[in-house]
C-alpha cells in the first residue's frame, strides 16, 4: 500500500473514534430534573383549629421531616446515579479507545507485513531481471549449448574421419 492509503485509513479511524465519542456524550448527558415552581417558601406555624392563611396542603411536622429526608436522599441518589453514569461512560470510552488502538495496531502490523512482502518480491524481480540480462548478454558462440553441439559434431567428425582413414589405408 502507498503511504496515502495508510493516511486515508487513519483519517477513517479518526472519524470513527469521533463519531463514537459524540454518541457516548449524547448517551451520557442526563435530562435535568424538573425545576421547582418559582417563589419563596411560605412556612407558617398553625395551631389546631386555627385557620390557614393560604390555600395548599397541610403537613404534620413528622411528614415534613420525612419528605425533607426523602428529598435529601433523592438528591444524593441523583448524584450517585450521575457519578455511576459518568463512570460507565468513561469505561465505554476507554473500551472504544482500546478497540480503536488495537485496530490501528493491527492495521500497522498488516501494512508492515505487506511492505516487507513487497520489498522481498521487488528484490526477487530485480535478481531475476539481472540473471536474464546476464543470460541475454552472452554471445551465442560462448553459450554452453553451442559448446556441447560443437563437441558432439566434432567427436562425430573425428570418429567418421578416423573410420574412413582406417578403411582407406
């Protein structure tokens, strides 16, 4: 692969990581609780049988304390839930970052293997090209094939010539 292909894959992995981060942020943002009605609290102590100065609900002191504790515990629970949700989001983000890093490492490893294979193939092609060039540069009368043919023909000529001379004498 060319270096530009590697850069394209890195940019693609970067966009993938950005999209994953944006999705996690969207998931992790909690909806805020409804706001309480505006205005000041009106707390008026009443005695039994006394008329209330405004419309509303009357709570006993024990009920008001229980509701106060319940509201306080809900605030703590909300804080704990938000902290837990943030922790879960951080874990998910770390997991996605780890997966992304593993994918990038695998890509780098595979690219390195392909490059080394490519270099080996190029060196083999260069060696074969040199061997072909050397074989093609040898004149035909200096090749081993020509030497064998000349040797066989010469030996045959000597044998025939020797036989002829032996028969003529």
